């Protein structure tokens, strides 16, 4: 099943608008942003997550994350780097395709 959304301008011209699913291709691998987001929110420190593709030289996947109270407490006591490492560990093999903020 093709999930492309297009606009037929005339018989010989098709304009690509986007996709109806949240599947993206990064480094020749197809990934579901929905599945990655669902995996992230399974972590007890995460309340909400939204994945998106960004272009910084090459395509990368990023996620906006809203933390639970426990996640906020973890940042206060252990620092952001510890939280990032915990989330990377939680993502397992998917973490090499996922960019987490380190600022």
C-alpha cells in the first residue's frame, strides 16, 4: 500500500504533497515515527513525545519530549546527561537513529 499524498495537476504532472503515515527513510532505513514515539513514552520519565525529521547536513530523527515529574526530578538530581543516557538505553537499537538533545 502506497501512503503518498499527491495532487494531479494534469495528465503528465503529479505534485508530491506528503505521506499519510509517519514512515520516514533515514540512512536507507524506513522507520516509523509513531512506533519510536510509542517506545519513548513507555519510559516512566516521559509523559509525551513527538518525533520529527530534521535536516542538519543529513536527515536525522529528533523528538520533542515532555517529562513526567520523575523525569524532571531526575534532571534536577542527576543532570541532563544521565537522563539522555537512560532514554538512549531504553530505546535500545533504535537509539542510533534517534537524536536526543544534549544541551
